C-alpha cells in the first residue's frame, strides 16, 4: 500500500504547479505578441503588393516564418487575407474615431474624420485595392466598411446641422456623395486626370464638402448668396 503524501511532498509540488502556470501565461503572451507582429508584417506586405499572385510559400519566405506559423493565423491563404482585411479596417476605424473624439467643433470633426479615412486608405496600393474588390469575401468587407463610413459622415453632418455649424442639407445625399468620392479616389478614377495623390484628393474632398456645408452668417457670406441675398438669375 502506498504511503499518503507527506506535508513536505505536497508543499514541494506547489512551486512546480506555479512554475508551470507561469510558463503557460508567458507562452500565451509570447504567442499573442508574435501573432500581432506577424499580422502587422503581413498587413504591410499585402497592402503594398496585393495578394492575388502571392502564395503561402511566398508569404512565409518574405516574412521569414514557417508556413505552420502562418497557418496558425489562418488555415488557408484566403483566410489569411480575410483576417488581414478585417484587421486593417477595424484598426483604422478605432484610430479615426479616437482622433475624432478629441475634436469639439462639428466642422472640424468632419474634416478630421475624412482626413483619417484618407490616411488609412492611402496605405492601400492599387494592387491591393484591385485584389480586394475582385475577391468576394474581401469585397464584402470593403463594401460594409464603405457603408459604415457613409453612415458616419451622415451622423457628423446631422450633428453639425443641429449645432447650427452646417447648413440644413440632405445628409444622406451628402454622405453618399462622399462615399462615391472615396470610391473614385481608391479606384483611381478621380486621380488620373487631376495629378493628385490619394492623400491630396481626400483633403480636396474634405475642403469642398465643408465649404459646401458651411453655415455662413449673412453679413460674412463670402459669395453673397446668404439668406435674403438675391440669387443669381
């Protein structure tokens, strides 16, 4: 018959359990940090070069990791691309909203939001954009985020109108117009004949939108078409 464990034996096993638990926590932390680093490197690569022609072997070689490491993030190239695209838009949204939250003026909130969108989308090369919109899963992610951006612009316009900082306009139309402009910038349709970079085009778009929405007092109406002014005939 086995002897019952002594007090010293029980006490001796406790540090071992603590050590194992501590090692497990450290391993999870390293795994989490490694995954975040891998996703960041993968994001930089795919945003710069697109993903249609890259294989998992290419990705592993370029990122200096094993295919097994990549498969720990996604079980296939398509899953990796989808995860990367979701992360890109999720992180961009968080960063943009954090910046908007620091701004009180309704007009500047709109320009801050659009500038943030411009910075984020300017990271996408034409190769990535074309691959994204031609692959159904990522096209759906892009479409959902474009719709969300249009809704957010509409909310910001409505807030500005309520505060008296913007003219009472159809916010839905203005937001959809903004969404179409964003699409035109990303596709290159609005860049080819202008010579503008994507970042410059976003600044121009914000400038046009805000000047069109500005609620100028009658006495300082810059074009003379304020309330009570004769309209051009």
